[in-house]
C-alpha cells in the first residue's frame, strides 16, 4: 500500500523553507521556486519534493532569506549614549 503524500499549502511551504510567503510567490512567478502541484483550484507542495529541492538549492535559499538582514547596517552604541541608559 502506498503511503499518502504530505501536501502543504504555500504558507506552510514557506515556513518549512524559512522564507517569507511573498518570496515563495515571487519565486513561482519567476519560474525558479520549488515544484508544486495543482489540486482543484489550489497549488500544493509535496513535502518530499520540497526536501529534495531544498537540499539542491540551500545556498540560494539562504542568500535570499537573509539578504535583508545581512545588508542592514549595524548600529553602533557610542560610550556616551550607553552611559545614559545605565543610570
């Protein structure tokens, strides 16, 4: 007996991949996202296929996921402002 495939909607798949829902949507629009399947009127992702896709595309996913965090400027705390909060 075949085991049923675990299907995930786009929100669940984006959480699994560690990217924002909009990022997954954009990937699909550009034709570079993970494969998905249409059931009725909705798109679903098969968990095993997501795992395979992630193992092949992990560096690209990590670069996209953390792009904003990596490019954000770091705040430095000057000694004068630090002492103002230590009263």
